[in-house]
């Protein structure tokens, strides 16, 4: 506990110097990190291989842990994209002068010290640190054991660049792999201002239930795509295939296809491309009867109630047949996680109803839920997808990593 407390204290102290950095200095640091990451690609991949060698390739987490040269170059591109974005710090959100002459301004400021607890994906180290640096925040990282060597290598690169630039490296702190450290972080009220968990529902629920620090819930995504009676089947096939198979291990992946009963005859066409990716379908009775003559039997299963509301993070998908849009909305309300939901329709009335009544951070019309991502929204890399309603919702990028404070300037006013 004493060692961990020292890490927390050092991170908080380091935050003071971070507040004094100018945007130009921060951008130079980010460029140096991008260059050093490019130069150390082979080192990162060799450490990542150590993690992969400890895993079963059939484990859905394997793809989340895996880094490739292409993925690292994508991370470098995201870092440079963040450089191009304006700093959110210091923005004046409101300004007014009172009748007594007091000048008030509402100013965006960093949260301070942000603790990130995440599973598997080592790219989170880069995403979190670069966004925190650009928004003036210190980050304390607690990664999972699956990506132990990858996380250590990435943080080592970041801290070496900071050290070379005479910046306190404790603005990026990686906590030990011990699980007990999570509870210490969740209770570090004197040092940490905000906790953001990134991972499955069990992690997020644990953090929410045990933290004594404000938490922003992110990540768990039970995502639906509803093929409405007025949907275009060509568009439907493309969207369902992309939303399900583009990258199954991420939270914006399609988990359940909902289809109107009167469009069941189009279901074999809509699902046709899924069999090429060996997607296992858990179909309700009506959809199963339609698909059994068209979809490979080894990939087609009869759905149970447990298959609805499941975040598969795998080449698996449920299908639910409903009577109308109201049934679809009811199903999503019951089983969704308020992450990303989509409708495929050419009907304007259905579009308006779906947009109005679906309670989710991102609501799509005739588009794949795979776009729920900070970089895709033009926000730079995101620190997570918030599924709650306080402060931030959807992709959390630079602006969402700021709080605000009021600045009151006077000339001797006192209150009677």
C-alpha cells in the first residue's frame, strides 16, 4: 500500500508542472512520442508477442491484445491527429458582467489526475496518455495481465520521451499488475479526480460499485441493428456484415439483428455474407425456420433467452423477429446497454420515432455501428465510449476530459 500511495502522490505532484506547459510544448512532445513509437515498432511487437504467446488464439481477447505494424502506424496517425486539434484547456464557456461590476468567466480546465482501468487492449496506453496530455491531465494506468509486456513497453517509450524533454515522467504512471491495486486506486480520493473503466460489464460494474471517486462508465456495448419493414435489403446486408465482422472484439460490434416479421424472406440475403466469416447465429424460432435451408447448419443455433442482451465480442450474433417498430424499441430498451443502436429504413416516420425513443449514446440510421469511435467522429482517438448521461456521452475525446471553473474578477466588491 505504501508503494502504491507513493505512485499516487508522485502523479498528483507531477500534474502541477503539466498545468504550466504551453500548447506548443505539448504538441512537440506528442510529435516526439509519435516518432519514437515509429522507431520502436519492432520492440513493441516483440513485447506484444510475449503476451500473445501466453494466450489461446481462439480467445476473443487475443485480437484485442494483438498489435501489428499496421495497427501501430494507425496509433501514430491518431497521435498526429490529436496534435492538429485545438487544446480544450482554457476555453471560455460563458462570460458575463454582473450589475455590481464583477466579471465572471466559466473556463475549461483539466480534471487533474485520471485513473484508467482497462482490459486487454494495449493501444489504450497510447490513446489515454496522448488525450490526457493534450487536455492537461495526468493519467494513472491499470492494465490487465493479458497485455502486461505490451503495456510496460509502451509506457517505457512514453516516459523516456518525457524524461528526454525534462518533463516529469510521472504524468504517465503504470500501476503494478496486482489485482489488489485496483481497490487501492478506487479509494485514492486524495490523489485521483476521476476513474474511467474500459472493459467488459463485469469490470465496469465492479468499478462503479466499489469506487469512492467519480466514475464515468464506458465500454460495455450490447449493440442492435433493426431491419425495418421499409429497409433496403442491399444496404441491410452491407451494414450487418460490417457491423458484425469488421472487428468483433470491440464494443461497437453488432450483437443482435432485429427484423420485422414481414421481411423475414429477405433474411437469408441479409445474412448471406456472414457465413464467409463463420459467424454463428443464434436465431429465434421464426428466423431459424427461414434460415435453416440457407445458412450452414453448423453455424446456425436456436436462440435461448440468454443470447439476447449478450455482448458476444466474438463471431456470434443473435436474431430477434418482431412485429413492428414499437416491439423493436421495447426489445432494445430491455436488452441494450445504451451504447450504439441502428435502424435500416427508408421510412421517415420510422426514422424519427427511432431517433426519438431509443435511449443510447449513438443512434444510427442506415449506417454501421462500427463508426462509434472518437477518431471516426473527428474527435481524435477516444478515451472511451461513455454509456451514461452525466457530463459526457458517446465517444469521449479532448473536450470531455475537461471540467470547468468560474473566474471572478472584481475591483474591491464586497457582498452586503
